[in-house]
C-alpha cells in the first residue's frame, strides 16, 4: 500500500474480531506483507444487523472469520468496499453469496478516472494496475452524499479518489473509514492510471478540514490524530514534489525510476519500484500543471525536464 513504513514492521495477523468501540469490530485478514502491514482490516459496523466494510482478499479463512464473528442471530445487511484492490474487494462476492447482503461501491475498477488518466490508460505504456481486481462489480453504485442506513445507523459516503479513482471513505458516528487513502503506519501507493496524485492531495486536504474524531484505515491501527495525519501526508507529498522539481532543475532529464533512486534514499531497494510509481504520479500531476515537461508522450519510461 505504501513504500514508506512509518511505524515499524509487524507482520502478525489477527483473525479474531477485536472490539474497537461500542458497535465496531475489526478482523484482520491473514495477508501480511510489506505493502499490507499486518493485513487488510475488515470492519463490522453495528450489532444485530451489521455493515461489513472492506471484506478483504479472496481467502476462505477470512470469510470464515467474518462469519464466525457474527453473534447468534446477527446478520450482514450491507457490504461496503472502499476501493477495488485485490486485498480489499474480492471477498465481497463470496460474502454476499453467503449472507444475501448487497455489495455497495463507487463502481468497477476503471470507474471515475480523470480525463488525463483515461487518456494515459487508453494510450498504453503507463504501466500500473498493481493489485487491481479487474473483475470487481458492485451490486449497487454509491456516490458522494449517499447514506447507507440499517441496524448500524447511517453510514455517509464520501468520494475520496487518489489512491484509486473509485476510492470511497465512509463516515459513521464521528469515525471515518479511510481505506488506503490515509493510514498511520505508511504513506499510500499512488500509481497511474488508477492512482492520481492531484486527486490524492485534494482528498487529503478535504479530510484535513473535516472534524472526524478518528480514522479507521484499511491497514494498521486507528489514527487518533486524524486532521494532523491528513495534513502531515499533504506536507510529505509537497516535500516530495519539491525534491522532484529540484532534481529536474539540476538535470539531466530523468525517468521516474531514475528520480526515485536519487530521492528515496531511505527506502529499501526492494521497494524502489513502488517509489518510482509514486514519482511517476507526481510527474504526471506536474506535467498537467505545466511544471514538468515530458520528452514525448507520457509512459513509464518517459524522461522529464523542469518546465
């Protein structure tokens, strides 16, 4: 999910439900990795009738853990998906089949791309597509301002693109489920054409201006300083942008991978490919604002200069 680990790597998983607060339980999928931390967080919101947020990867063990966490007489009334990466979305359909609950999300994996990203995807050569669940399709599309009501109360839908174009966040009782947009342990991967750095920054700035009391992210622990963390991520990306612009000013023209090797000096070599995707996302955004100049059509290997 992100090439920079903020909190240190713990790779344990927890299959049992953890009660985070009244009416909210978390189950962590058994898919730990350097990109998913301890695993994907699945949330059970409410009691009696529950909403499941981010059912997780296609893993029978995790499906059994979700169903096993339901108390006698409890049922799943809705399945909400923040975005359609393979560590968040594929279990939605088996869970729907097992419970009869509908799957709600913004749309399929190519939904909501900006015109710039749509053109890059159509042209080919941009790469990306890491971890995308290409077959994902919700039963019902939900959008900004919608409210999903049930035994859990009301969950408000926010469109928060950036990490992926179809990324949503969900507000409930002062808490915000942020998927992979904002996490405490790491920054997020933003990889074009699914990821969009301009949209990512806009979404983070939007959340920094809200009054949520806590973030429950797709990976890692609750973020108890939510506005500060959102602002920190904006500052972090702005600092990266400044580094990229400084490197382009010095020259010579460079690719995203070449710039990543020069800038991400604190990152393990195995994570440099992810860092290069983040740099490419910055370069696409800078080019759209006429601050960086690509040498020809934008692809993963295009060299850029300072505009």
